[in-house]
C-alpha cells in the first residue's frame, strides 16, 4: 500500500510550468533558473506558503537572482571535494566524517550549499556506498559518522537500515548522526516503522533543519516527538537567510518553538558563499546580533552556536558577541548581556598575600 509520504513525493511540484501557473510567474525565467538547480517541493511544504515572498516561499521557490553571476561565489565553497578521499566521504576533522548517502532531498532549498551534488544522481550514488563503508572500516580514528547527502531519510527503510547495520558492525564507530530536513519538508516520512528501525542502532543522533517558526507545524512536531520517543537526541541546524529569519524576533520564536518540540538548537550558520545565493546572504554582524538578542534574554538552551563554515575548507568557526573586554594574568573584564561591566579575579597561587590584598581591593570597588 502506498504510504502518505510516498503520495506526497509523487504529487510534488517538479516543473517550472506547474509553478508558473500556481504563482502566476514568468515561465521562461523559471525554466532558466531550474536548468541550474531544479525545483522540487512537496505539497505539504507548499501549503505552508501564506503569500508570495514570505519566508517559506523564499526558501523554496526559484528566483531569477539565482542566475546573477558573482565571480567570487563558489560551486564548492567549503572545498569538500578536496577533503574527499573516496566518493561520498568528506573527512576533514580528526575523529569524524560525513558520509553522503543520498543525492535527493524531500524538497530543494534555493540556498543549498551542495547544489553541485544535490539532485544529480551521478554525483552521490549507491554504488559508492560500499567504498565509503570500507574507508570508515579502515580508519579506526573515525568514531562519529554523520550521514548526510542530500537527505539520508530519502532512502527506503531497508536501504538505510542496510547502511546503518554495516556501520554498527564497525567497532570504532561510536555514534551515528543523521542530518535531515525531512521532518521539515515531509514529516509523514517519520513513520513508526522508521523510528522503530532506528532505535535498534543506538546511539543515533539526528540534526534536523528548520529555519522559521512557521515550519514547526503540529505535523512536524508530531514527527519530532516520534523521533524523541525513539530515544534519538535532536539538534537543529539553521541557516541565517535574508528575508527569512534575519531578525531577532523570528530567531527567538524559532528557537523557542524548537525547544517546545524537544529539539536543541545546535548551529546557526552564516550563509555559505555559494554560486547563485547572493540574495540570501546577510552581513556577518547580523548573526552576531542574533546571538546577542538570545543570550541571557531567553533559556540558554535556545541559543545555538553561530558559525561560519570557513571558505576553502577551514571547518566551522564559532563567532561570539564581544563579552570579553580584557583578559590578563590578574583579572578578566567582561560585559554581560545587558551591557554592564564585571570583573573576575584570576587565581594567584604563587603569592597568597598579594592575592588577599587584591581580593580586598576588589571587594572595596564592587560594594
Ligand atoms: C559540520 C561537519 C562535521 C561535523 O561537525 P561538528 O562540529 O562535529 O558537528 C564533520 N565533518 C564535516 C566535513 C563537516 O562539515
Ligand atoms: S535539505 Fe539540505 S542538502 Fe537538501 S537542498 Fe536543502 S540544504 Fe541542500
């Protein structure tokens, strides 16, 4: 019997013509854009659009600005291909690697960093899966495997289980992570069967991808609850996007809604320097402002790490508002979330007498 998620995929929008008709757009322009990166949208996600140009629309509807030719933007901004020892594996950090096991997603984000691979069956294909597993088996330093793609949950339960089972049979693989936007685009895919399959292979972690509070619908929250109840710790990775979530109020609502769904905000990414996505990029200061607007003002659990995935393959680099004003051997001067200044005294085990003096002076000043 056909399941609802299969029905959703079958009835997804896949052509510029369908889209042009639905939103009254210029079909010629859409065709040009879709030649670069195809359109693909589930009926469910499409139904979340309230009006043309809203945050859901912007993420998923092709835009002619994608054709703007900016010399500086890359097709592979993170130089992932360079850190790819075998097809489907990106091994950049000492103890963990990405394992790209699917070339499709449940819908296509217009700002995707892996446009060069996503939607192209020749770039990430099944026949290289065994090669990837072999690589992980031969590298005992890999204790954390991150299944990615495309979206790993686009595979059938059977194929996914086949891969996870082989990974679990490798002694040094301690944890398996799944990176997926399926709970956002196609929550129906999170069936009891899938959850029951995954929970046989713990510890499994999942990082989902929600960018806007409107994406956390009752259906999405139900899918997330099902994963939580299967014992899978959930994190969220958002991308900071112009016109989607680049204001403090939206960020606050998004991260609080995630916590209500038992999802811990993990990363907030500065948009990568990807070809055709210039219209989504915000100044880096905006991201720092987002963190400032969260830290202290709401639950610490709601504050993700703001990171730039460094162009050229430097990995993720966290950026923080400037809480640290000055640090030396004697003291640390800091600013709190409200902008007030505080001092912390460094330990001074060499000279207890001098330390006592310092503490007395410190108390005199603070009181
Ligand atoms: C993001 C990423 C990881 C995982 O990084 P964490 O900080 O451990 O979540 C691993 N490998 C690559 C290539 C990555 O881009
Ligand atoms: S779900 Fe991820 S991999 Fe797929 S199109 Fe969106 S950003 Fe790209």
